[in-house]
C-alpha cells in the first residue's frame, strides 16, 4: 500500500455504493426473525412436553 490517503478515498467511494435496505425491508426482516423465534420456541416446548410424557410413561412401566 503506497498511498494510504488514496486507499481511504477508495474505501469511502465503495461504501457509498452499498445498497442499504429500506426501513420497511429492515422491519420485515426483523419481524420474520421474531416470528421464527416464536415458532421454534413453541416447537421445542411441544417436543419437550411429548418427550417428558413418554419418559414418565416409561418410568411408570419399569417401576
């Protein structure tokens, strides 16, 4: 790197070329992440309850 000032100017030019998402797109993305987190937490809650039921049933059969 021979000229750091030129490098910084080129970095600045490239940064202005970035296509940033709009606020609507950002909100939709955040909403999708939240929805997926809720769906996955409900899935794992249900899976945990089912496994607990079968484990309790197995323990009652063994004892």
